[in-house]
């Protein structure tokens, strides 16, 4: 099982609804964000301008380095959803996982002495519901499901995108062998894919 997000950047408008839905559903503290929407561009010279928005959060890596370095096991995979999560009661705030995460997806919350991150809304997905960012996406740009199941909606969506344009399917750069699970769809009719800096 590899539950992950598929984000269609051809549909994303950068509205930040995913950011707000995440904070509301998970009670994310003021000043802390588990989701970010990065404006990519504008690039080019008028009239050939390109721009798109890149929503980022925990990439739910197959070989998540944060799990390897956690000394207490607070960072672990949820038994039901397979999502990488943090147990606040076990976290000692050492921040080793923050240093290990190549995507800057974790935040240290000083007044609670814990590290927090996107959990793919395990409290919802355990009951078969979509994560809040998926449920509330007003353009339908976000999907969630099991990428290892060829019959899942997300697998079919990615397969259709690859069939239409094999170069439209992307992932964030892999700095080693962490294998980020989030899949981004961006066709050249919208913009040229660029790795975030």
C-alpha cells in the first residue's frame, strides 16, 4: 500500500484552499504550516510567460529518512493508512527528523516541544474519507489514494496522464533513494516543470 497525493498542476490556481483546510482540520498552530503553495514563476520574456503553483507538503517517501533517525519511534507509519505520522506523546523535540527531511516538510513547535507535519489527515483517511486538502480543493486538482493499486482512482489518473503525455508526470527531486510518493501532473501547455529551489 502506498497512499499518496496526486496533484494536477494544470488545474491548480494557487488559491491556498488546501493550506486553509489543512490548518482548520488539524488545528495547526498559528505560524505553522503543514502545506505550502509555492508560486513557480513567472518565467520567460513577454509574451512567452510561464507560471504555475506548486503545492508541497510531506512527500510520504517510500524510504523516509525521518523514520530512520527518530530515536523514540515518534515518527512512524500509521498502521492503517501507511502515512508517515508523528506521535506527539513520544516526540522529544530533538528535531533529528527535521534535519533528515530533504523537503522541509516538518516544523518544530517550540511551546509544545514537538515536531509536526502533514499526516494525510489520518484521522479522516482511516475511515475511508479524503484528506481535508483533497476534499476542499475547489478545482479538483488534488486526489488521494493507493498508487500501488492499479485500479485506484489515483493510479488510473496518473496512467491516463502518462499515456497522453509521458513528460507530464513529475516528482520532487530525490536526493538519494528516499522515493517521494507525491505525484505532480504538469503538461507543457501550462508550463515547463522546474524543480523548486
